[in-house]
């Protein structure tokens, strides 16, 4: 099948690679423009562009995919299908109607739950027991199109945003190629989404990482896992940002919220609004990420210290 692929981050790379390896004709790869990174401000290619360039695929990087110029460019390739995976721009109706088989989207949740920008993190934040990938027929609404296929997995107690991202990227690649084959062979049965079950995942920003110690330990533990590796959960130690990872939970200590109530060899425990949080890995502002065992060799934290 003749395909235009649209995607930007590494989540999309596995799907692009799987489609290529399945023997489909990838006429064009569309991704976001190169962006400056770091203090040097050097332009950096998206993960999808890096893969496309390395494999000799033609790349197009419009600032806005809805412009007449961009639409005209896509039409030149006469795609039978457009496959979208974390592209980062909204498609116009003109583009949605362009291919013979329309446009399909690889979405990292079990739609209609967690439509929107951060389905992976939201599933952990809200304590969902499972998540998965949905291939949907794209419409004009935000992730509202008919479901073409789904695959689910259990969210493990130790899963982070990063680990779940990797698992779902692999599932998405496999499910996308299978679904494309089913579309080509007329085996697809589209199922409308149940609107009454819809929920929305808002965009993640750095401020969401700030820990409120008055919340329960269970909620903070999920916050830390969901926002690992980015933007990371953090608190403040003597006015310096302290990022925290590898959390565990414990019993109520009776101490004020945010108070370090126990310091061990490999972890320290902080009182929360309900229960306590056991922290095993940290990164102090200006320092490297490290195990608490190593951190305590160079930075003293005593019982009674208050994190803000």
C-alpha cells in the first residue's frame, strides 16, 4: 500500500520501521521542523527524521500541515493511506479525506479513555490497572474516530512513564502493521467510541512535577513514576531543587507533611498527607542522578529536615 507517514518522537519510529519492513511503499515521511536544543541552540532532527534519513526515505517538514502549500504537496504523492503516530499537528478535513482509505492514528491508550496529549502519563497518574494502544480512523475531533483495533497490557506497579512508553511503542508498531494489512484485505470492522466513557489527558508541563506533600503517598508515588523520565517529580531541599525517583510507600508517621522522618542506608522516608514516601534515588540541582546511598555520602539529610 502507498503510505504517507506522519510522526515526530521516538514513539513513532518503531511504527515507521515496522511499516517499512512489512514492504509497504512509504511515499513520504512528514515530521515536525528541526528545533534548537541545549545551550548551543543547534538544530536537532526529530527521531522520525533521523530514521527516515538513515533509510533513504523522503522527508517533508512543514511548519503547518494545514496550509494550501502543504496540502498540495501531500496530494502529489497520491497516498492510499496516511498513518499518523504522535505527529503533533492537527490534520484538516481536506487531508483526512485525501487517501482512499483515509487516515489512521496510533494512539497510546485504550480509547475512549485518555484522548489527548499525555495518555501514557495519565494512565499511571490515575492508577489505571491497564492501558494499551488503539488504532483509530481519524476524524475531525480529538481522538474521537472509530476504533479499528486495540491491544491492552497490564500496568505494572514499577512501570514509569518511560517504561510504559517503550512497551506501548512496540505494541503500536505491531498493531499498526496488522491493521494496515486488514484494511488492505477488507477485514476491518470499525467500532464507534462510547462517548460517555471518554476522558482527556492534558498536556504535561514541568509544573506538574512539583510534589505537594499534603497529598497521599500513593498519589505522590504515581506522580513520580508517571513523570519519569520527563519532566520528573521534584521538591526542594534547602532552597535547591531535588528530583526524586524510585519511590516506595510506607505507613503514617504522625510527622508534619514533607518532614524527613527516617534516614536509612539506602533510602529516606518523608511524611505525606496519608502514609509516607520512601525515596531511593535523587538528583540535587547541579548534580547527577544517583542512588540515595551515594547521595548521603556527600549531602547530609537528617530526621526533621523539611522538604518544600
